[in-house]
C-alpha cells in the first residue's frame, strides 16, 4: 500500500479510537446525546486541527469534508447505545485513548514531515496531534488532563515518534516503521496504565504565593 492510502487509514482509525474514548467519558459523566457527540468529536479532531493550523494545511482536514464528523458520530452512537458492552474492558476510556495516541502521534509526525517541517519540530507536532484531543476532552469533562499527572502518556508517543524520525533521517519508507511505532506507543501506554508507571512528581517544598 502506498503512503497516502496507508496514512488515510491511520487517520481514520485514530479518529474512531479517540471518538470512542471521548464518547465513553461523556457517558460516564452522564451527558446527554448531544454532549456525547460533542465530546467524541472534539477528542477526535482537536489535535489534528492544531497541527494543520501550525503547518498551514488550511482549512484543517477535519473541515474539508464530512468524514471526520461521520466517524465521530459513529463513535458517539456506539458509546451512547453500547457503553455497557464497551465497559467490559478494564479502563476502556484509556485503552481507546492509547490506540488513538499511537495512531495520531505517528500520523501527525508524518504529515508535518510532508510539509517540510524540521524533524524535531515535526515530532513535536506529532506529540501535539496525539495529546491535543485528549487534553481538551478532559478539560470539558472537568477532570485534570491525564497527560499532566497520570501514568506515562506523552513519553509513549515520543518513543513512537523517535522511530518515525529515525526512519526519515535514514531514508527508510515511513510506512514500513509506522505499524511497529504505533504498536510501541500502545503497548507502553497500556503497560503504564496497568502497572501505574509514572514520572516523578515535583518535589515537596514550601508553598509560594502566586
């Protein structure tokens, strides 16, 4: 499969995974149907919108056609009517979020590289693409974003992005390394969830006034 169709599928599955993570959190927060749709949609597209605005891909991909809205709507409906089935998974919101994180981190980095962005900054945009939707989801659901204090999150995306950037630097076709990179991010994130791997917190000290 050539690069364009491959990464179109990466974007499709990433959008669906993030939409389900947002929709499930909305159901857990007892939002109504519109709230479930809104949280599913913003989780699915926000990171990509930020990336596209930064690299000058305007209008952002999410608004060029109805596809992302359709995928987010499907994810929202699945959560609204099938939450009990999805809840059979342990940590369902975080598991689908982990899948979206890997898919969008890799896909976001690749798109930034396509636009001629410096590799280090392309990787930074890959991180933003991966974590952006989840951060906005958590803020709208009135909880602290898990990227700021939960089990290892952004580092899992960075590990995947490093593989993509190495492939780019050494002239390896990114499609050959994309799936292993996505899998690496997903596995690291899932292990962090189940084993509670965390970065060291800020040291305790005297409380200073703002």
